[in-house]
């Protein structure tokens, strides 16, 4: 289902301006006061509630107060709610988000099915129907054995909810586990007026082609998505120390980090981007063990330098043996 990055998107005249994404230590009110703010995402469970549909709180923690993640569009943003779905759009891009109570749907599989059915239904009528990037956060992602593992159940529900609604390619995506005990699936997405182009990593088996040993439904996502913007912008899925379809370097944090960075570089090459990771590449890093966050931060600074914006959070990775995962947006 991958589309070549060389596939023609749109003429330069009709491509949207790139979305601007930054990590900023500002107040929620100040971030939302900007009429070009498409989404404002905060991390941790101590942040104040806010009824603006552009505001989303994700209950993952950092070792220091986490900055806000702010998405800014080129034009004025309008926003609202449609049932359980919060949305915001400037006409070129849309932010959509929902939270699904697992108990109300009989468990994580049906909660995922409901979430993705809702997204698919929304996209049929939206002026921005093309999903570029989706984030999924669920409690206790590794609980359960074999096909009863919660991540595998989530993947099965997601596949049923997608049901061909995502066109000719999967979006880029992340699925991370929290430990807050709240069985509520959080899903949010970036969609666009114009479709992007899926990019796959030649070092890895396409996730949607994983063999049966990883569950009855393969993970439905692309390794990255080349945005349809006038300037190059690559949305990178959650990336870990997997080569082919096999996890590498169990219990070796530094080696897993280096393998993950090799996969990120491979994705940049596959996308045709000549620019290395730098100030134009905000990265979000999920670390399984809270005590390892500071170590990972130091390792990343030693390997990438000080210019790359970093947001490090404690989160469980979809495979028990993986200690960290990195996602990001690369411009250049």
C-alpha cells in the first residue's frame, strides 16, 4: 500500500504551506490565543482542563516539566465538536481527536474499532479527508499474553475500524502505552486537504506486512508520510530498534538508540531529504523506564547535538523488549 515518495502530489501552486510544529514553554491560554493554532497538546496529568477543542492533554510524564506541543497553520483556524470528536481546521489541515471509554465498548479492541470508524466517517464529509499522521495512547499496552495482548487487540480493532477508509496508503502512526490505570483510548490525527505520500524504510519490513507471529492483524501504518506541503515535510512514525521485523539489542539501551537513529536516517534517505536531523526536526522520544529518560537525553545530545528539539516522555513501547521509540517531523 506504500506510495513512492517520487509520486506527484500537486502542482506547487496548489500545495498548502507546511504546518509549523514547535515545543514551547508557554501557558495554555497564550498558545490558544493564537488564531493560527491548530492544536495545543500538553503532557502530564497535572495540567488544567480547558474546553477549547484544540486543547488535548496526554497523560504521559517527563522527568522535567514538559513543554506544550503547538501546531500552527498558515491561515485562521476554526474549531468545534461533532459528538465525541473535537476538530479544528484552517482549510488545508485539520486536527481531530477523541477519547473512547473502553468499558463502554467492551474492551480495547472494540474501543479501537469505534475510534477508527468515527475517524473514517468524519473523513467522508470533511474538506480535509486525507490522514497524514495518527497518534494512539492506551493504558497497559503490553498486558496479556499472545493474541490477548492489549496491543494486538488494539491492532485488530483498528484494522476493523479502518475497513479500507484510508485510501491507497496507511498514514504514519504511533501507539504508546500509559500507566495511569484509566482504560480510555486517546486517538488524535492530522489530516489534510491534499493526500501525502507514504514512505517505507528499506531496513524494515513494512509494518502492514508483518508475519502472523506478531498478531492476527498487522499494524496498519506507514513508516513515514511525506506531507503534500509546498516545502518538504516528513512525518515520521514511531521508530524503534527493529531491523526487518525483528527487535534488536534486548536490554541494551544505547544500542537500541543507535539502531533507532539508523532507521531514522534510512527514512530520511528514502524520502529524498538531503538535510540531516537538526533544528527543523522536532523529535518526541518515548522511554519505557522513567529512570532512563535522563540517560537517553544525554545520549541523544551526544549523537545529534544541541539543535534538535527534543521532548522525552515515559511511555511503554508496543513490544516488551523495546526500551525506547522515537517519532518526529523533519523539514528540509
